[in-house]
């Protein structure tokens, strides 16, 4: 089963840290051998600017994301993914 990650790259989320979060996501995926198990894409604006930076994992929005919180979010997503 594929995990779908969308990173908001709108100006607010980008300036608040989603550039660094994208780097952290890519690094985590590579380190855990999960590159092929992910559909990673960006969006221009997720309309939740006030609580950004935002990323969506399998449709669930995660706000105020930091590079430090990326790992636990991805670990949880892949733990749930193993249920299938």
C-alpha cells in the first residue's frame, strides 16, 4: 500500500519551514528505504496558512510541522500502512 504525502509549498508554509520539512521527508524516506512506497507531491496552497507549515499524509492534515516532527509522523504513517 502506498502512503500519500502532500507538502504545501504556498508562500506561507514555504517561508515557515516546509522547504526544510521536504528535505527531512526525503532524507527519512531514503534512510528507511521507503522511497518506492510513497507518492510525494506538493501543492500551492492548502488553505490552512494560519497553522502552517502543513503536510498531508494519506489525507490527514498535520500543522505546525517541523523537521523534528517529520520522523515520528512518517513512522506512524508506515506503522498504520502495515495493517494491510
